[in-house]
C-alpha cells in the first residue's frame, strides 16, 4: 500500500495528532499560579515577560500554521485536513469575523467541528457597526452545536443580550467554559444566562466599572436586579469561578446559590478600594470544598476567617500588603500574635501579590509609586511580618511560596535585581525558606532571583530554549521534512479546488 492508498480516516487521524494541543480546549481557565515565561521579539531586544494568555494566543496561531502547512501539500490533504481549521475559531481582529461567518454559512457542516470560539478583540470598525458584528457572531454561534468554550476578551455589554440568548438556545448542553467582560448593569441578564447553562465547568466574569478599569464605584447606584434577585441558581458542574472588578453584587447573589462542585475561586478587585465584596459569608457557604483560593484586593480581608472557612484548601494566594490585626498587635513587645489562630493542615502552595515596595526602590522607579518615607517603611514592615508567618509552624504542608507580581519581576529584570534594603530583604526571605525547606519562586516558576541572562551570559542552546517568541512544537522541522518527502513521492501537481481556496482565504487569521 502506498501513501496514496491510505484511507481518509487514517490520514485524518495522523493530521489530528500533528496539530493536537488539548491545552486549547481545557475547560478550566489559567490562574495566577499558572507560570509566565520570558521571551524576546528578536535576539537583541529586551526581555519580555509573557503571561499565560499570550502563550495561549501563540499556541492557537501555531495550530493554524501547522494545519495550513499540511493542507497545502496536495489537494487530497487539503480536503482531508480543512476541517481542523475550525476546531478553534480564534479571531484576533473583528474585521475577520465576516469571513468566518461567510464560510460557515456556505459550509454548515464545518460548524459541527467547532469546539472553541475565542474573540481577542470586539469593537466596531469602519466597515461594520457593533450591530453588524453582533449579528454575525450570533450567526456563527447558531452554526456551532458542539461549542464547549466561548471567550471574548473585550467588553460585550451592548451585544450581551443577543449573544447570551444564542448561547443559551444553541449551546446549553455543550457549553462548558465562558469568559465574558461586562458592565455591572448587565448583572440581571448575566444571572438569567447562568441559570440556563447548568453544564458550565468554568466561568470567568469581568465586571468593569463605568469609570474605567480602576475607577471607584462609590457614586454608582446599586444594580436593580428585579426578578433575577429571586433566582435560585444551581450550577452542579461548576468547578471554577473567577470574578474581576466590581463584583460585590454578584458575590452577594452567589452566596445563596448551589455550587456543590466548586473547587477554585478567584476574586481580583483590581485597583478598587471601595465596596469590597463580602467574601467571608460567601466562603462560609461555599468554602468547605475549595482547593484553590485567590484573593487579590487592596482592602484587607481577614485571612484567619477565610482559611477557617476553607479546611481543604491546598493553594492560597493573597496580598501581603494587607494590614491585618496581628500587625497592630505586633507593636506590643509583650504580645506574640500570629497570622492564624491554629495551623492550616493542607495548604501546600502560597501565592503573594503586590510586594512592589519590598524589592524595588521607592524613589526613581517607574513602577513603584512615590510614597512618603513613613508609609513605605510601614508597608515594608508589614511585608516582613507577614512573610515571617509563612512557615511550617502555621502551614505544616507548605512546599512553595510564589511571588506572583509580573510587574515586580519585570522591574527587577530592568533593575538587574533588588538593591540595598531590597537585597537584604531578599536574602532574609531566602534564608527563611531554605531553613524551612520551602521553595521561593517568581511567577515563572524559577527561584526568586534567577533572572533571564543576556546573550553574552548564556549559551546559544539555552538562548533558543528561553526565547518564547519562537514558540514552536519540537516536531515542526521533522513534520515539514516528512511533508516534503511525501510531496516528492506522490509528485502531486493537481491544482487546488477554487471553492476551497476561496473559503480558506476567507478564514485567514493574523
């Protein structure tokens, strides 16, 4: 049997293995504990720290690149592999959406292969209004009965009612993961949408203020939920809930919901300082089964009460800039206050947000705000007291402490590490972790202090491994060689189908 005699089923299986990347279809979203990566645009440019979202974007583009390389080998391979382009619809520019809509309208069978829709940007263009884009996106959803993941990174508030109706009508049984960015006034419609999606495994909701990403909400009127406030939502499959921004009304409602499978909860309150959500009652209701908890807020939250409500917790991330009660009590020389009243038996990983003033200079830095000297000293003192509590005495299973702030790590790389008091603090913290048998990491998973090396400080082999912008699977070179050998063996010079070629051009992504 020659390669020409291989059945289409076998070819399809081979091609699926070549482009397979199941991380693109994982129902759970990346968390702050997901490792970032260093990379460069060119070998001589400055180092860039890329978060997991950018790495995921690169993976999606890579999948298209490999698929197209296979398709353009010969006409038979073109027909066999064409559907692989539609497993994940990644639209980085809204002007590309009409092409996707056209292809699915013409070849409706392709919609059955779509498992993920990911819109990187969503805004009106010169050619298309928001209403036009909304109609096209709804049309695409109609054609995808097996849709599992729906992600839109930009705000979809004006189009949300139509998009939510399409998803709850055509994807109720299949949809497992959502990522939506909305204004708080969309909360009533959001509640009704969630009530119609009982199969959700992961939900990430960004609630933006009308004042912007860091605007305050003290002058915003309370959201009128109407009948949505009386909905007793049950999400029996929901394992992960991530909330960003002004989520106080959402959490108040979700406290009374049924979330029996919830294992991961994240609250990122951004730069907001007012109307902090009442997290403790929420955790009292849903914290008993949590394994992962991330609380990134500027206002302090009672850590002792939080951890008491989450006895099974294994990973906990918080802001060590919080001024807690035990910090106040520490001013008394006769007192011996502790972070927790009793040890937490299960936590193995702790993540630390912020810490900008712990290592970066308070003056002359582009990253840290210029605080008064007394305020800076107080904040550093709080950091030291809190970190001093992260020992096996209070966390007997603790294995890893990870400093999560990517801005901090970027500043340390530009500053070539901490200086003066920052260096002394780093040495003290490293010594504490070494004595306790705990690994102190940065957000890339490397030891805190292991910064990327310049080209003259590392071998060519190490440079190639760390250059994330050259992200490629290890078998691409071999795959291309194989394709070239098969092309020569088959000596296929057939012209490509004009219909399929036009369809592919309509389905171009950048």
